[in-house]
C-alpha cells in the first residue's frame, strides 16, 4: 500500500479509505510525542526527523501498519507491551481492525528521539556510533 507522494497528507490520502483513519491516528500519536520533529517523506513513507536524524517512520500495508525502526532499545524497553504484535527485523507490525495503541506509539517515538539525540551527542564527542 505504500505509495510515492510528496507529503504525509498525500501519502495517507493515497491509501484505501478504510485505513486512512488508522494511519491518521498513528500520525497524530507521533506528532504529539515529538512535536518538534519535521514531518517528511523518506523511502516513500512518512518519517519524522530531528536535527540528529530520522526518529521514526510509519507505513500502511495490506493487512497492517508498521513503525520503524524497532531498535534493540525499543524492543527491550517495551517487550511486554509489544508481545501481542509482530516484531521482526527492525519492524513493529500492528494489525488493522484493532484499537490503535496510541500511547505505546507515542512512548516509542519519545524513546527513539532520545536514542537519536544520544547518538548525535556521541558523534559530536567523537565516540564511535553504536547501533541501538
């Protein structure tokens, strides 16, 4: 379902009508959690960028929507809350048709913002980059 587009509004509008509301809720949760992030399209999907880099992406697919990246820090911090969802290879998949876990998505976005900021500080201090 991911489509090339110029803005997040365009991306959501290009999705099937039945899932637009869900994607709008995901978007709102991320924007509320990291309001200073710039909303962009990257790799043809919505992304949220702070000065240190992209914090989080989301995308709609045929049967689910996903957020990326599911770093080791995200997976370990939210292990219990993520247990009902498919988490694999840096991706967290949430099925359409279920309540959107907006609070969880917001907390994931905030943790990712912290990870990006810490990575920026480490690079500025000359510390080798460590993948989270």
